């Protein structure tokens, strides 16, 4: 990243910037991201349009690569940066404001590759969970995640930190109608598996050799009935009776591992 004469002098206290202590909200029309892995991935993403980077000098030194000479950087101390992010968020000396990612469409990323499952999230609204699922999706080579536009968290710092850079690498498809998206996947040859603890069959018994869509519902409520009806089969993870259920992000990680390691059929 930028060193020496590329560094800009501190032009003002970060605490006086828009957003205020603990908001984590970017300037209107922008997204604010924080943390080394998250910021580094966003800086390396050629499709991201950046507005400004607030950083400590240690934060800049921790980044891999070089910033362009004219990149807008403002240096601040740790206390100042804390005022730009959500309360107690681990910013690691880096806060980036940038434009949201451009929309991605399902037919652009769901190519029917059996090795790259699609992850469908039905009203999973916790940004920590969605971020963690993005991270697992990146780890196991998922083609994308799909959420309903109105019932999913916005792109932002909490989600980005939980995703640890995967927000920049895993396509996130937002649709108006999740049931219609599942129909489109069926037309494209995907076998749609809805994950629920009420199912009779296990996930291992429900896997097929072709392209797969794994559908997960919100914790507690699970999948909506209409979404279950748009699945080809329902499956459960064989967990111990000592615990009622798994966190949705844990269930997603296990399901993606099962898909990645399924035996040839």
C-alpha cells in the first residue's frame, strides 16, 4: 500500500465525520466497511468504486499491495476510527467507504456446475449469519447466495467483517420473489434441497450428482411453507438430540462441506 510521499496528512478528526459514534453508516449512497481482510478484499476488487479510506499508519502497513498514488486516504488514530464504525467493532485501523456492489442476476452465476452449489436464504436477516454464510460459500466454492430483497440485511460493515473478504468474491443475488427464483433453478436443472430438522431423510441421503441448490430458513421460524413447497426434497443434518438445532450459518457450512465431499454417483 501507499508509503512515504504517497501518504496524505491528516486533514481532520475522523470523529467529526458523518455517521457519528457507533453508527457504522456510510455517507448517503455509500457503504462503510472495516477490518483488514474486508478492506483489503474490497480494495483489490476491480468492480468496487471507492470514495475514501480512513486508516492508522499501522493499518496501512498491514495491507497487501500498493494503493494508487492519488487514492483518497485520511490518517486518524484508533479512537477516531472507532467513531466511524459500529460500537465496539474491530476495525483494525482501517475503515473504507465505497459504493455498493452492482446487482448480480441469477442466470449469470447459476451455470449448472455440480461442483458449485447455490445457497438460498429464506428471510435470514442477521448480518453476522449472512456474512458467515458468505465466508463458507467462498471456502467451499458455492456459485452464489440468493436472498429476498426485502428480507435480508443490507451490505455493510458488520456483514462484511463476518464475511472476512467473501463479500467481494461470492456473488450475492437479491431477488423480489424467492419462490420464482427456485423455479428458475429447477428449470436450469438444479435439485433443490430444503434444510429442516423436521425432515425424515438426512442430507447425505438426499444429495444427487447434478447441480444443487441448498435452501435454509431463518433460525427459529425455519423456511416458510411456500418455500418448502418449491423444494424437490427436504433434508436434515443428523445432529444429537442433546441440542435442538444449529445456528443457520453452522448448518450452511456443514451442508456445503457435505456437497463438496459427496461420493460420485
